[in-house]
């Protein structure tokens, strides 16, 4: 029997049947789209109101112990971090730093997640985690040495369990995964957290880290600050599904949290860290936030994004949100905010003076610690460079 004759014998559907089938298909697609709508864990609205619904019920127990003093502490952290960040930006504009990556707008994501950590947890940052560094007790002035070009990091990672900044995009997720695998092998109950941005999620290193962490059930939290822009590329050019949903393809859970809600970021990160400590493996947390400033001080965001977009996100400012809550609940008064403003200015002054007084590094130090036992070629290069420097001292 030919294909034509087979087709000729098939019953024909009426136009009404076709319409019904089409409507059914549209309903199914609409239902699927509705089911796939991105979740957003939120505990504080942009107006500062508390939110307690079935959608965030799983995370509410993780902030039950938060007191008014804790809330004031979170607010203080965000304000001082923003003040330090703005001072660093100004110092770069004045030629005191070579470059600076601002965290403006991302304070809640960093402070909320940073305050969720235990002392024995380990952090692998990118180059923008100034708020997390603050939570780990790293002096802000130590963050600036690398950007001034006087050191290669400025702090001992093991003193604060806070690794040096990583400039290579996404590589720290592999470092974190390997470290977390070691933690599990040692039988410790601590956890590891790796920070990265939405653009880094497109890097091979990040996807490899997801694979290894899932297969080896590593106690690591992948904390992605989705600030909507990978330099000048918007998120729609990075992914076709909400970022947190990518975790399902690797076999572990993903959660999207309001990255401008410090309380929600604290709760979700605590939840993810506890999963890791219980031996339940990795979690991907997508903090849905916005980079209010430039990618770095060498970037001009006005060339690729609209003012209206920034204005819409300014209405969701993480600091103003918590301030509104503190005032409405009576957990802070004007005296508190005035005192914090004075502390903020003192911090800015301290940072400014510290940067300008940083000593230049020993010029010959670049040749140290290249090889454990020395190397003939390095010795030769050291001698040549020393002779070159000496030529200037002879009056030339």
C-alpha cells in the first residue's frame, strides 16, 4: 500500500475539531508557561513590608531568630559597605586606584548571604564581593591594595576563610568545588560558598563546577548575583530560562531570591548552607538584583542601557527598603541613622587616608616566590632588571 493511499484512508477532522485541538494546545502551553513562571523568594517588599506567604514558608524558620538589633546590624552593614564602595570609586576617579568594580545596588545580596555564614565556612569571591569581605572581617583598606597595584591581594585568606579576589571569570567556582570535596572527605560539617555573576554562568568553568559538585555531592552553595548585565550584555543573551532553573539539569536544587531583600537573602542562604552541612549536596542561589553603577570604572553603562531601567530598580533600593521597615516597625529612630551617618563619614576618611599612604612595593619582589628552589632564568632576569634600575641611579 502506498503512502498516498494510506493518507487517503485517514478520517478527516472537522474544522470544529481542529479549533478545539488548537484551543487545547494553547491552554496546555499557557498552563506550562504558568507552571514555569520564575519564583521569587521575598520577605520584605520594596516598601519595607514583611511578607509571609506559602511561597516563602520554607525559608521563614531561618530568620525566626532575627531581632531588632540584628536588623539594625544588617542595615549598618549595607550603609557602611556602600560608603566604602563610593569612596573607592571616587579614589579611582582621582587616579589613586587603577580600577574599581562597584557593588552599588547589590548590598543586600552580599550582606544577607555573608551574615548567613559560620566562621568555619569558606568563601570564594569574584572581584566585587566587598560586602561579603566586610562580613568576614576583612579590613576594607586591604581590598584596595590590588587595585592600587601595591600587592597581589592584601590579606591572608586563611585568617578569615575568605579567598583572595578572582579576576578570571568563573574559575573560583571550580576552586570552591574542589575545596568543598576536600571538606567532605575530611568529614567536617562546614560549607563552602562561591560567588559569581550572571555572565559567568555562561563560562565552561561554572558548568564544570556544577557537574563535579553534583556527582560528588560537594557541600557548596553557588551564589549567583544576577545583576541583569554581563558588562554590556543583558541576561536574555545569556540564557533562555531563568538562571536558577539551570540547576535542575545538573541534579540539584536552584532558588531565585529577591536580591534587594537582605532578609530573604539571609534566609535562603542559611537554608542552602544547612543543606550542604547535612550532606545533601550543592544548591544554586540566584539573587535577582541590579548593578546600579558601571561594570567597572572603565565602563560607561549609558551606552547600552536606558535611564528608565535604572530608575525602576532605584525604587527597589535595598538600603531604603530596610530603612522603611525599621522606621515603620519602630526598630530604629532618627538618632540611630544620624549616628550611622557619622560613622560612615569616618570610614570614608579612613579609607581615603589609608590608600594615599600605602607604600610602594619592593620593586624586586616580583622575582621572589616564583620557584621554591630558585631558577637560573629567574636569577638572570633579576640581575638584568637590577642593572636596569641601577642605571637610573647613576644620574642618567
